[in-house]
């Protein structure tokens, strides 16, 4: 069935803006996807001319060497609803087109055509993902496709997508059909492809065979000269080329006027030219076939509005020409792999080989970090300073480090997070394999540095902290804390529990260690004071006993010699025990910081310090804090996510239809504004997710209140809906135990003296069983997506901010943890002899609310502000919700796309 051609006067609806974006191909290069437009006729004709006859035959099942004018018009003029076409553009050329045409209600035929020279790069899979998402938004439920039997690559594209594909064979054609709902399998396939593409794009930076320095200089103490010196003296194993249009040679190497003059291939270009000249460099590098750019140059978003525009143009230009970009305004990258040994940075420090990968953003901070790494003897595997982070971000590095055998610990200094939801998803997966230690600046203000063109996080700090915990990220407060934790993770095994032994030759320091351990939740099961004159043999015996003790999970050793001696014999004991032990051993050895030479174990892999090396801390409190954070990570690893919290009796389709009906009203659709749901609509919405809203009847007069009491069968309450009191069951603005008209008359008069009925609307409800007042809240954050919180209701709790937060979707363990981690949770478990509440009902309510918010991005906020949790259930007495049209998809939605290039001014 062929859809009717659009008439010349037919008005074409503009496609949604979010259908356009930058994407990453399988090989790690970039391209741009967007809806086709009528003005693409020339691009389409040129593209079709480059496609082979075989590919054309596979697409149209017959020879079709050229497109007629009618074909061109039909393919470029679509309505973006029943006829949708997306094109992939690279270097201003169309390289692929995919489309669907609705053939019957809910069913559309899908087809692709990819230029032969770009086949095998995962382009058809990308187009299928984006077309499926567009179809879902337009009400399409199934795709069908007809494929020739020998077109095995296209058949495999459909089968590998993760959908439930059904096939048939008729008249020499294979017919495929499948629903396009985003199944768990399809989402998993998409995430695997995303991981592969992003990891490969970073691998190209860390393993270049050749590097060109554009802006290399002969003058000393210039950026261009420092880059050349660091790359060459760092013993880079590949080829180095220098580009300088006005010099015949730089540092003894021939200089080329342009990168295109270099006779060999160039994998990575380091750019150190004035900001206004960087655009020309991008075009030259794209023409040369360079894979990635490291832009050291400043003068971009960190300088103000003009710089932000320049940075956006730079990033967009790189992506449109297939290049990934680190920077601008960055320090550079380092890979200590002896097979590469690349120092493509401004830092003269080439750190020793180690087990930790490090990501930061600030260039100035990056230099200090590398110096600190060197001083501590820690060593790193790879290092990236992303500067203004216009393109390559921490998410990309996490994707790379997940599979990098040389990296066992990930360290991140985060000044901003562009897509927190994606970061959380990737970090949670990586944390299952290797620990992530992170410092997040601006935690109190949620501010964004000047050069970072990202949106400011609207979620409260506690929600962001909860996201880190939920993902298993070890969040610390300072750089020193990060190195303290990382040096323990990199060299010692994980503890099995919280039980520690303290062995030392100082009673005072032993007591300090015990106090510090208790303060951070560790349990001191063994404390051995050896005395000031303890020998190496004494230490060895005490340490062996502690490690052999089944009631000990970790050991803290403290050694402060009474005289000015080297302590070499004790150090040898510590190193030997640390190497052989299957329990972590940390020390405060001579007040040293890092991995002292005496405590290092040789590493056959070439790292500065091998597994079993004993980390030392200048103060026992620092050793204890680091150990406590590693214990929390070990506990997180051992506690499985468990099955997802999937409450029964949920009708998500009914809820979606209800919200869409509300938003389709003309006054809302035209204004694009947020609207509060009335109580009847809210009650219906909650009921779709198995949540009963306690019946509430509004009363404007005492007669209406009496009628409401009779309707509810009496034993009711009368209360005001003033925001200040409606969540407070302990307030005098609530009259209870009203059993007849006389009681209601008295209650109305008494309440009217306190609150004017015209100001605070009065309502009548059935009297609910007693219970602990709790609250469950959700909201939709532009960066996070859905956020859910839980707390005990009351003014003291509000003042203390005693709330737990999570990012849906939630597992059962996470729901359980939300209830128990608030400080006031004992109120739910029989505090001071009270009856324990029905915690299972509370958890079920949280799970339902989280599922509702996760399923409906149109739900701006939902607040169950007064829920009474009793011994036999949880009853929702007061609730409110707001909805708004969704113009942009959630971050990290059901299609792969790169982060949008935004240019917001940080507040």
C-alpha cells in the first residue's frame, strides 16, 4: 500500500524538535540525525547516485538507477505523522535514510537505505531506534518490513534489535513484523550498542598511532612548545607531527603548514591555536580523516556569551564532521600504557603506571591532581581533563573504563553533570565491576562553572547524593579523601564486613582510631596495644592473629617509632602481611601519606605499586574514614538490587489516557502551562495505580457539611484545606469524631472562628484509623527525570529535612531502604512501645507512586502530603498533583543520542 502523495498546497506539520540530534556510530565517530525536509531534494539525489545498484535493488526489489522527480518529491515531502522519514547527515552529505509509512491504524511499513561506504557502522540500527520512538509518539504499535531473502544484513538488523520479530515467506519476499514497544531486551541491546560506540570513541584518543600538534611553537614557555616537549619526552611510541604555517621546523621535527600536508594518517590532533582559528582547524582535520580533537585553546564558554556561542559552534561542527572533541580549554590526556606512553597534555608530570583512571574537568586542577598522584606514589592508568566538556564527558570515560583491564579504580572530580540519569545508569553498571570514587563540587549551591554549557540541576542536594549512593558511587568531600579511598581500593582487597582490628604501638593513637571507627559505623572487635618498644616480630604476631580472627574483617596498623628510626623492619612486616592477606590492611606508618616506598609490593604488570601494597595515612582518622567508605561500597556490592518493585493491579494505559485527556483541553494545549488536577481526576489517576484516595467532600456551608457527613455515614472529621494546616493531623484546625448534625454544627462554628471558610475551604472526610503521618512526593526534573522522596510528616521533620530520595525505576531493596534510612524511621517500628505500622503497606505505596511517576513524564509533581500509616495499612488522606505537556523527551530515553548542545548561563 502506497500512501497518497502530498498535494502542492498541502501544509506539512513541523516535526518535533527532539527528533533531531547528534548520534554516535558503532566505530565511535559522530553523525547528525534529523527529519527529512522538502529542501533535501538535491541531497537525496546526490546520495542516491552514490548508492550501488545492489543496494538500490535490495531497497526497491527492482532496478531503479535514478529517482524521478515524482519519487524525489514523495520521499522528501512527508507529514511527520503517518509518513515519517529520518536522514543521517555527515560532512553536509546525506549518507542514509530511513522511513515508515502507516498502512493501517497502528501499523507502519519501515525501510532503510544506507550508502555502501558507510554500511557496517550500525546506521540502520540507529535509524530503526529513532523511527520506532517516533512511531510510538505517533500511535504506531507495530512495524512491518519486506526484505529479499539474500539481504541477510538487513534481516539481521531487525532480528538483533531486541524486538519480538515474526517472519513469513511469500512470493519470494520475507515479511517481518514486530511490536515496537521498548521491551527490556530492546533497551538492553540499545545500551550495549551505546556502550560499544562510546568506549570505542575514547579508545581512539588513548591509543593513537599518530598525533599532530596544531599550533606547535619554537618559542620556549608557550603552550605549543610545552605540548611538543611533553609528548616527545614522555616517550610516545607513535609518530609525532607538528603543524606551524610560519616555521620550517619545531624541536628538530619538520613543520607542516597544514594538517593536510602531512603525508601519513593522523589519528588525534592537539589544537593550540587562537579560539577564532579553531573552526578552520576542525574543517582541515575532518578533511584529513582525523578521528578526534583535543582542544587546549581557551577563549570559549568560560569567557562569556560570545565564547558560549563559539563553543557551541565548535562542538556542533565537530559532530557534524564525525569528530569527537575533548575540551576546549582543557589540560589534555595521559595514557601510561608502556605500549603507548602518550602525554598529550600541558602537564610536565608523566605519572607512573597505576590502576586508577582519573577524569576531571578543570585544567588548572588537573595539573595539581597529577602532581598529587606523583607525590602519593599512586600511579594512574589513564587521565583526562575535559575542560569545558563541550563533547566528551565523564559518561564516555565510564563506558571506556568499564572494559579497560588496566583500570581497576575510577576517580572522578565532577564540576557539573550534563545527563545525571544516564550517569546513574552507567555508573551503577560499572560499580558492579570496579569502584568509582567521586568528588562533586558545588554540592551546596548546585552551581555550574562558567565554561560548562549544561543546565543547572534543579533537584535538591539530597536527591543528587541519593543518586550517587543508588549507583554505588563512593562520594567523598575532598580531593584528599578521594586519594585516600582510591589508594586503598587499588592495592587492598575489599572487606567482608564492618568489624575491624586495631594494632599499634601507641595507646593514644589506638584510642583515636577506636573513637573514629565507632563514629563512622565500624565495629572494633579487637584492639592490640603493643607498647612503644614493640619489635617487628611483635607486629607480625599481632597482625597475623588479627587477620586470622574470623570476627575481624579489616585491620588498621599504627606505627610511630619512639626514636628517629626508619622503621624498615616493621615496614617489611606490613608489606609481607598486606601482600598475603585476603583482608584489607591500612596503616598510619610514620605519618606518611600515600604508598610509601617501604610498603610497596613489586608489580609484574609494571605499576608503581603492586596488589598488596599497604596504603599509609598521616592521621589514623583519615585511615578510618577511607576504610569506612570502602566498607560501605563492599556492603552495596553484596546487597543485590533484587527484583524490580512491580506492584500488581496497575493500569498504566488508563492513567496515560486520563492525563492526555486533561492536557488536550484547548486552554492548556495552547498555553503549554502546568495545571493542577482536581480531586476527582486525581482520585481516578491514583486508582489506576491501585492507590485509594480517602474520600473528600467539599463543604461551603454548614448544611453542605451536614449532608456530606450523612453521605459518608458519619464518624467523620471536618478540617480546613489551608496549606499551612492540611498536612497536620495534630492541628486544632481539625475536628474529629463528628457523629451527627449537632456535632457538625458545633464543629463548623468552632472551626469558623479560627479559619474563615471563604479563605480556607472546608472539607469532610471519614475518620481514619490512627497512625503515623507520612508523606510521599515525586517530581519530574528536566535533567534527572523522575525523583521520588519519602518522609515522616511534621514540622520538626520538615525543618531537619529528614527525607529519603531515589531515582525510579526502583527495586524492592531500594524501596525498603527508603523507609529505613530516614532518621525518624523508628516511629514506624514500635518506638517507645507503640504498635509497629504496616511497613509492607508503606513500601507498596512508595512503589506504586514511583511507578506512576516513572511511567508518566507529564506528571510534573505528585504529593501525598498526608498518609496515615497504621497497623493494618496506609491511608492517603490528602494529595495533590500537577501535570504539564511534555515537549522534550526525558534524558536517557529510548533512543541513543548525544547530549544536546545547550548554552545556558550558569547561575
